[in-house]
C-alpha cells in the first residue's frame, strides 16, 4: 500500500497548534476515520483549532478539494443526518470551501468510504423520512403547498439568475459554444420535434412553469393547454403570452394534473409535454401520473417527458430515506430510477420509443446558474433574503451540479407513444462528457 494514501498528515506550521489544542470531539474523530479511507483525490481539511489535515492521495501536489471547519458541531450533525447535516452546517456557517461542487464531487467519488457521512445515522434518517412522509404528502392540497414552497418565493428572485426565457430545467448544449439561452431554446425545440404535432393540433403541457415551452409551442402554430400549481408562475406566463400575442393559442390554468381531463378535448390530445415536473409527483402517485397521461392522449399520440433520474443501483436506498433536496428544496419530491420510470410507463400502456440522456449538460447548466446567482447576490439581498437563504441556495445548486457531474443522477427526455401495438425500436441517445 502506498504510504501516501489513507493517512492523516498535519502541516508543520499547524503542528504546535494541534498539540496545544484539546483532543477533537468523538464525532470529529469518527469522520476522520472515514476520510482516511479516501482512495480517489486529495482532501485538505482545516479544523477550528488551526490544525491542517490531509486525506487521500498525498502524491497529488494540489488538493482535489479543501474545506475549513469553523464549528466542531458540524461533525455530529453530519453523522446524525448525512447530506442534510452537511447542508445545514454549510448554510449555518459551520464550514466553508472555495469550491463547493469540487468538494461534493470528491465525496461522491468516495461514496463507499464516506457512506455514513452521506446518509446519516439510522435514527436521524428515520426521523427525516417520517417528517417527509407525514408533512409532505402529494395529495391535491399537499401538492399545491409543496409547489408554493419552492416556486412562489418570487418571480423577481428567479429572474436574477435564470436565462431571459425563465426556463428552469436542463439546457441542451448541441454545440459547445452555445450560450445558456441558446441551449435552453435547443432543449425546447427538441421536445417539439419529439412530439411531432402539426400546426393547429392541441397539445398539453403538464407543469408549464413560466411559459417558455408554451410560448415556443404556440409560436410553432400549436394549440396549447398548460397547467401549473404555482400562482406566480401562472400570472407571469399568461403575461408573457399576451405580450407575444400568443394568448389566443395558449390557455394556461392553475390545475392539478389529476384534474386535467376537465380541459381536455373529447378526442384527446395529439401530444403531451412535461419538462421536469415528474420529480414533484411522488412515488405513490406515479401510477396516477402515467395513467393520466395515457388517458389524455389520443390513440397514437406522443408524450415527451423530461425528468431527472437517479442511478438504478442507488434507488433502493434513496427511496427509503430523505435527502437534502427533499428536506429543503423540493418538499414532496422523488426521483425515479430509469428502470422504475420505464416500468410504470409500460403498465400504463405507454411505449418508450426514444430516450435522450444529457446529464453532463445539466452539470453545465447548474454551474452557470450558480455563477449567475453569486454574481447577483447583492440584488438577492435587496429582495429581503438573508445569508442563510443565500448559502442554502448556493449549496443546492452546487450539490446538484456535483451529482450530475458524478453520474449519480441524470436527466432524460423520454419519448412515449400511446400505441401498445407499436413495434418501433427504442432509440437511446446518451450524451457523455467529452
């Protein structure tokens, strides 16, 4: 074994400070024990007493990631609540790092070594899971509350860091030189191509957000019904469509997807689009979602559903717990695995005829969002948000970026057809990092 691995070294300048300081708390020593098992990358960790510790591959002249702990209490929080505790420690100022996505990528690359730090104790995990189940159910009323908690914090806030089209989902970089706005437009155009709807045909968008897809679809001559549970999104989207002169062809409603039959044409929709809304449905309601899509499509109709997925191997443990995103960002949210998504679609009579995977593009999208968010931080404060909110959102964007970069999560556009007799082969298009 290389002596430079799996050991802890204290820099000469910090040695005397370390000897003079009390022994680190038990929780800290437990975390150090995990970090000594790092076998990918090199972590530099500065402690509250000034000691500088190194973990992983010391042969690397420059640390892969570094962090400074300002409060010993973060170690107990981490062991008790996993990634939720890590996030809480960050937005409460208990630790900091110059490269948040880089640090999180390092931890994900060493998942087996730091498993407890990612998942927390059994008791802590159980309590978070119970809170999630009891208070964040995706009933009709619960879904409205959950959507309100994330999307109705103010359109002005999202305008500070999203692209001008206000598209809050993965951009599609068909060419490396594309801007964020161009890549978002490319994503919307790909969805339209997958739907294969003709001008004048009626399509439904489940989760219309701030109206970017509805505008693109109406601009292409389609008749659009869009639904959302966010009042602020609805008002913004309706205003943009009126301004573009497209409101006669795009009708938006504050409506639960389970009630969309009330606005559907008798013959059904030619096509249905749903861009990163599925994550908010909740596993208990996946059958209802897919059966609704199938019921609303006319025979032979197509649906394009873009959703974030979690690695199949990680799904069993993920579904038993509650992570940082579910606790603080998307209450009631749940990612499907690719296998689970395909199985639920099949049961509803929907055949997947194409998939397009572009998780690396989402990592790039999130990096740009985070940079724009940090650049606009003074204006975020002018809106009345405090430092805790700032660090919470900074952690959220960095956390997601790291997940897509590491491949633990992905984003997929699924094209489905309501035609159980179809023999079209499934086309899988996976975008990999260059």
